C-alpha cells in the first residue's frame, strides 16, 4: 500500500533534483519476480554507457500492467539518477498512456 506512493514520490524527487541522462531503449520484459493474481507486470529496459568509465548500466522502469511496446516510438528514454549513486534512478516513461481503471 505504501510502496507505490513512496516510489511515486521518489520518482518525482529524482525528476526535479536528479541528473538526467539519455539512455538507449532496449525493449520491454515481463517482471517474473512479481505477480498479482497470476499476472506479471511489464518493465521498460534501457541502457547507458558511462563515458567516464565505459561501464554499461541497465535501467528498468517501474511495473506497468499493460504491454507498452506499441506505444514506444523512440530510441532514447530519459533516466534521472541521484548524483553520485546510479543505483537510485527513475526511468521516465511518463510519455506512455495511462491504463484505464
């Protein structure tokens, strides 16, 4: 119950105060580590190569309860990360439509 609200606030904070980077869209995957009523959510996967270290970083969006593949018409997706900590990040998929409830 509190986890979605915490993630939303963390994402908003990173969008306002984080460091933006343009990452390369890799695709959409099922998050098989999590399920609700036998269904698995989807995640948007991106990657970025740090020019300072040449390390490749893989980023996964929050869980999405519909397949967003047909709605992604870009090669780059912005990721915001906390300065000095690439493990604290937010994949900005706000361009996707919202799931009707």
